[in-house]
C-alpha cells in the first residue's frame, strides 16, 4: 500500500498542479486527488496545501518528494536493467587490453563473442598503458596483477603463474641455479624490463639481470630462444606450459616463484552495466582459461 499513489504524488508535486499531473499521466484530476489523499491518510500527514489554481507542498511533502524521486530513479534503472537483460546483446563495446596478451588471448575470445552476437561491434585498444576508463569512454579493460584504482569495479576472470626455465641442453652446460645470486652467472633472455620478480621470505623481490643474452618484447620469441638453449627466461606460464610438460624446458628456482597473478576484467564503477558488457564479462570468465592454453 505504501507505494500506491507515489507516481501521482511526484507528478503533482513537480507540476504544482493536479490538472497538469493528470495530463502528464493520462488520467483524471479526480484520480490524482484520490491517490494523494490516500497517501496522506497512509502517512497521517498533509502533503499539499491546495488552492483553486495550484497546490503547494508542505514541509512533510517536500521531505517525501526528496526520497520519492530517488526511489523512482532506482525503479526506472531496475526496469532498464531488466529490459537489457532480456534483450540480445547489441551496440558498440570499447575495450582495452595489454598488447601481447590482448593479441594472443583476448582478441580470439572477442572474435568468437562477436560471431555469437552479430549485433555487437567492438572498438579494441591494445595498449600497455593503463588507460583511464572514464575519460576514454572505455566499457571494459583487461588488467593483470594488483589493481591500484579503487574507482573501478573488478571481476577476476583468471590467473597466471610466472616461471623461470631453460632448456635441458643449457642447464647441462651451465648448471642449474638454486639461489637468486646465481643468476649473475647465467645468460638471461629478457623482455622490456631488466628485473625479474621472485618471492623471498613472503615478500616480492626484484632481481636485476646482469647478463642479458637476448632482449625482445615478444614472449613467444623468448620462449623459442630458451628452447634453443640460449639462456634462462622468466615468462608467464602460458608461453611455456606445453614445453615444460614435454620436457623441452625445465623450470628452475621454483622455491622463489611468485604467487599467481590475477587477471581482471574491470569496468567503471556504475550501478548498472549494458547487457553487452555484462554478457562479455561472463564470456571471458567462462572461456579465458581455455584460451590461455599454449597453441604451439
């Protein structure tokens, strides 16, 4: 009963007229009057001061209007969300992801998603920069590791381990390292950073690599160089998982391996997401682990 007449009350309050409220809602003045009177009886208070030309809110009416408008807005959002959920995903999605990870793992999922939902179009921005979702009008971003921005809504959709490994031929010639200090005597294959990350005494330690045999910004290329016996490499596990399983590479320094890093799908901290965005989030969560399996 408490909600009956609330729409009529808000319309009359905003129009300052029962007649105008009736026109807006497509009903009669008598219905507006009865609805408001029923509310006043329910709350046992006068909401309007009535005259022949207009109605004016009382102090109690102003208080109720303030909260009723908020409730009405939430209900409208709920109706919109329900309609979106029932509709087939459609519209343009703007997405960002790290370059290499996006090319190898996210884009194949996006392509399959688009094939499944032909009304969805995508604007993909592959960048190793953490782009601002609000200013860039980005619907969804893929990020790896710890998140610093608390103004985002994050959903964990996967995880990756980071391993150090080398070919059996290399380890036979150079020996297997058992401490972090021994890395100073090994040829290392590195990407964009001169530091490798390890866990020591429950803390992350960054170790500077002093002997760099090869530098390349492609994880796949570094994995191949390691298989050729050129040195040790530190890579996310999906680059080398099958090679480790087949014995083409051997993991070293395992006691110092950092814990698995989370993979996140992040969105602006809105109360409701478009149906296409929510459906894509679910799709990533359901299928990313399959896509992370190495394909070479």
